């Protein structure tokens, strides 16, 4: 899977689950160039604002997002940073 395909998949899943007001997915791969442990998987930062996440604690927000993307880790997503606004 290409990086663009990964980003599109992440975006589609989070859009479908949380209907966010704002969703940005940043490719952080350049910061990790040369890391042998990623096996071609990507490094991403997700910034999201969604009513569905507002009343959850930060750990619960992260668990909800990881639940939507868990099957992509570690083969497609090596590292995921999450910012909930």
C-alpha cells in the first residue's frame, strides 16, 4: 500500500466513524527516514475534532481512534500521534 493510500484509508475510517468537524492527517515519515524497524509502514499525526470524542477522556479518545485503525498497526501504520481538539 502506498503512503497516499494509507492516508486515504485512515481518513475514510475516521470520517465514517466520527464524522469530524475537522480532520487532518500528516505524514511524518520524513522525520523517521532510515529507521529500519518500520518495515515500510508509515508514521502519521492525526488531528481531529469531533462531537463524538468531546465528552471522552483523553485515553478514551485515543482508544476509540486506535480501535478504528488497529488492524493497520504495525503493517501499514508504524507510529500514530493523535491530537484531539
